[in-house]
C-alpha cells in the first residue's frame, strides 16, 4: 500500500512526536501512491521518513530555538523527542523471530541514515514494533510509557487561566466559523479579563502552538484570526500533498492533471477543491498560501480565471543540474549554505521570491522546476538550484544562485562574442537575495549567505 503520510501543524516544541511507517514497505523502494495509475512517488519510503523527521526539526527546533536536553534512565535526548513506530509487523512472512529481525534491520537502517544529521539527537532510539491485530500490543504500551515520561520531563508552560478561557472560546467559535476579525477576537479577550497588550501576546502564543492562525506582518491577514485550523489544513493539503483528491467532474480531472504535470493551479479547480462560494474565505486562504510562499499568482489573468504556480508540485529538472564550478567573466556564483541545517522549503520560498522579482519586467521566460529554476533578468540568466559542497568529509546540502551573461552568436566570419557580467545587475540580484533572506533566516535559523 505504500507509506502513508499527511500534513499537520508542526509548531510546538513542548510535545513528543511519533512518526509511523509500515513494516511492509521496503525502505529502498519508491513509495507508492494511492492511485497506482500515477506510478510511484519520486521518493523512497526511507526518504519520506527522513522528510518527516526533518520537518519536525525544521518547524520546532529551528523555528522556536528549542532543543533542550532531557535525560531518562541515563539516556539523553533533545526535545522535542521523535519516536519511530513500525506498524503491521503481523503481516510480515515468516516466524516471529524472523519478523522481529527484519524490522530490527529496518530500524538500524533508519538510525544509520539519521546519524550525523542535525536532528539525530532528537530521535528516540527505542524500537516500537506494533502488531495491528492486537488491541494493546506491547509496542504501543512501551510507546505510551515513554511518551508520558518524556512529557513529564519536558513539562508544560504555565499560562494564565484567562488565556485558557480565551483560547477555549476561540476554539468554540471555530466549530462553526473558519475565521473572525481581529477586533472580534480582541473583544472576546477583553471579556475574558485580558488587557489590550496582553491580548496581542496571547494571540501570538496561540498562533505559535498551533491553536489559531494570525499574522501581524501581512496587511491582509493581520485583521483576521483563523479559528478552525483543521479545516484550513484540509483545504491547503488538497493542493500541496502528493495524494490526489477524489474528483468526478471531467473538466476538473483535466485541470488536476495540469497541476500534476506542470505545477499550474487554476482558480476554477481551486474553488472546486475548496468547495466554498465565500469570496472572503477564498481570498484569505489564497493569502495564507501566498504568505507561506506555497504559490505564486501568475500575472495578466482576469479575476475568476486566475492561475497559480505551486512550487512543491513542479516537475523535477533532469537535463542539467547546477554544480559547484569556478566563476568566470561571464558567470558568478552565490551560495546559500547552512551553518548546521538548510530547510527544504527555502528553495521553494526563493523561487516564488524571484518570480515576484521578474513581475513587471519585459521577460516572461522563467523556467521553474522542483530542483532548478532559470530566470531571465536584464539580459542575464539567473539560475537557482540545489548543490552539494565538499566540506570536511561531508557534502552538506546548499543552494546555488548563478548569474550568467550569454554569449552573442554573430555571423560565421565574426564568430561569437563573450559578454562580461554587468556589476550593477549582479549587485541588484545580490541585494534582492539578501532582502529575501532576512525573511527566510527569521523563520529558518541556521542559514547563512557565503
């Protein structure tokens, strides 16, 4: 059946995380889609497990500067702890001892892959093997015991009872309404006995722990508070996950295929997927996706027929990938390297940023892919993509931005003319990149520009 995974909010570092995988799925095999007709995913089952471990680390430790050490029975692990759970061991062939040995080998492979990564100290090295036919299997019992012990050590933040009352009232509203205005939320906070300044802090706290969504930096989102995150997540994941939704309408099926093949999302399809006629709600969630750089709105399309580029749905570029190469008079390189960790989402964020930079220019020849993108900018080609840099017997993941000025081909008698880079264009691109990295590095600490 393939490894199953879904999107959730990973913001809270004061919890324990569990990542489940099926013992039936070979780690080195490509993960299967729910729709076999679409073929396997471009990631192995081991890749997907690593993706989720990285995601927890990226959105908790790096986002909130957590990572405190906790010690249990002499074993040291950093918070938040991440436990790996192997399911369906009952369906493996062979005797019980053979089943356990096979799953143990899977764990050893995963643990070996995790060693020397930035998040290795967060991964629980216990092996939780679960028999799905037994209601209270020993693997689940052991997991429960350890999670309870982790939480006892981590502890919980003490918050005022007024804040808890405020949170409960907002969540109660969320049962019937997707969002409310910031002014209405503030009025409710006042009714709970919270001061005006403390209301802002309380809302920021509830946003950080994933109870609501509010952004005081975005001009469109600062005036609203999303109170039903479960519905919002369901709406977003219809677009950004790899599993296709159930679609009966033939026209919508065609539009979905375009999204899968080209990464182009049409407004008509989005309204069909979200099943909302509420224009305010639709625009709010478009803005949420824009703020998190999950999509880019293509220009020059009439309202109602808008098109969006979804970076995480783009194809993989297979012809020529970027490499670490010496600079020349025609080409200069800028590398975004991690001081300890480079989140996968940084590339998608920068792709959207450079598409926004190209908006309003004469060129519309941008070629964007999941692992490399090329932009035409003021008679120069700007390329963005993932590379690996040799460093002390390691090959850390980095992002390369390459600025290149093409050679002009003239008549056969004259030949080709190499044109040097224009320093002003290079500095403009570098300045823009630095501006974007201020936002990126505020979210993803541990990235630096070299």
